[in-house]
């Protein structure tokens, strides 16, 4: 039994960042379905399709133990609401799967744990019909890039109440862009991939998945790039609902206070919040500067004419609602707009009534 620990290593810095984002979002996601007085969905499921060994050699919890801990904090509500909560943990590699079982042994609660040792696509297809009848969170911590194909992505975004977070080795896009296997799944121009700034490669990955969203369908995606030693990896979050993307962006900005999208200086701007420049303009990341200018121009041109328009623009650009309100306040102080009722509130997605921006 103890020998299995030899297969484990301490989590590296990149993995710790990934698990921190996973934990933070799961804590935001769970109460949406477990705390509601009158639940819409009586079944809530978490799918961890590449669960790993459960913990590292220092006993730091991996994604399965993190999910269990989060769900345990809502056990009274699960009982009171008479909810069915199911945690699905899959690990194909035999040694890791045995270690996972060892980690899960003896864990009990008012929820079900199901374990599998299956090929990802087979298990996904086996469980797909059940996902249509429940609220779901999918964690797809793949090794590489090949599992989240355009076909599988299309099936995921059809699910009504399903958020996902998947990990992808973005550096592979540069390394293998001209290979037949890569081109089968990602028909990119290899020369275009090579021309992209290495630190920005995950942004290109995001744009690829955005291009797979059918015309006329509203769906929200957001990235978080992770640097692990010399390689760039990343998370992509997806949701059908504005509340989901709002909560993920809050988590992303909590973990990257400058740009909300990386654990490193993704734009190589060398901004130090602890020792800011004497010139204020040098303390503003270019991403924020571009967002504020574009939002201002679109408001003044009438392209963005309501609070809801501004709300959706901010979310799609990867910014928080308070960032849009900064623009409104500036335009109001400059007397370029007359008023916006209450500016944008964090619960705008609940309101059927929208308010116009008065120029």
C-alpha cells in the first residue's frame, strides 16, 4: 500500500495555480445549485474525467479531494433540499487509479462517489444522457491537447446547465502544429502559430474554441494562461450563463490582479503593483487601456446603448462589471453621457428591464 506513494510527486507551481482556480470556482459554483431554497435541478453532478491519484507526495489534495471538501461544506443543505449530488472520478492509468481508490477509501457523506477506469471519450458518451437531466460541472484535466475535439466541444455546449473547465497544453500548438495528428483536430496554419508571441499562444487556443460556437448561439468562454517552467499551459472555462462567466472572471481577477488571465506577465509589461511607476500611465496594463478606450468609443458611437450591452461587452472582453462602471463614471464626469441608472449591477443578468445610456 505504502509503495504507491512512490508514483506521486509534489505538485509543481503550475499545478498549484490550476488547482487554486479549480477550488475557487467550485466554491462559487456549488452554492448556485445547493443553496437555492427551491432548487431547479434536483440532481447535481461533478465530473472529474482525469482525476489522477487524489493527492501528491506531500498529501496536498488533488481535484477529487478538493471537490469532496467543497461538497461536504454544503451537506446540511443537500439533506434539507433533498438533492442528489454525484461525484464522478475517472482515471485510466492503473497505478494512479489504485492510488485514487486508496485516497477515497472511508470517505462518507450525503453524496455519491462513483469511480471509473475508462477511456475518457467512452465514459463521456456513457454519461452524456444523464448530464441532460442535471446541473453539471465538468473538469477535464487532460494531458496534452487531443481529447477536447471540435465534436466533443459541440456536445458540451449543447448541455443546458453545464459549466466546464479544461486544461490544455497550449505549447503543443507551436510544437506540433504541422503534424498530421494535430492538423486532424486543429487545422491551423503552422506558420501563423509560429508567428504568435509565445506567451500569447493560449489566447490563440481560446480563439479557436470561440470559432466553434455556432452562429447565433450565445456561449461564454474565458482563458487563464499558466506558465510551468518553460512551457505555456492554460485553462479554458465555458458556460451558457452570464452568472457563470461572471463568477469565473471574479476568480481569474482574484488570481491575477493586473489582467485576470495568467500567472505570469503575459504582455511583458513589467508592471509592479508593489513599486508602481511615478508615471500613472505606465501602471495601466495595455489590455485594460484597450478595453476602456473601446467601450468608451462604442458607447459614444451608439453601438453600446444599454446597460445590458455594456455588461455583455465587458464579460466577453474578460473584464468585471466594476471595470465597465469605471468607464461610465469617467464619461459622466466628462459630461459625455448624462446618466446610467445605477450603472451596471452584478445582478443585471436577473433583470428583464434594461436601462438606456443617455448621451
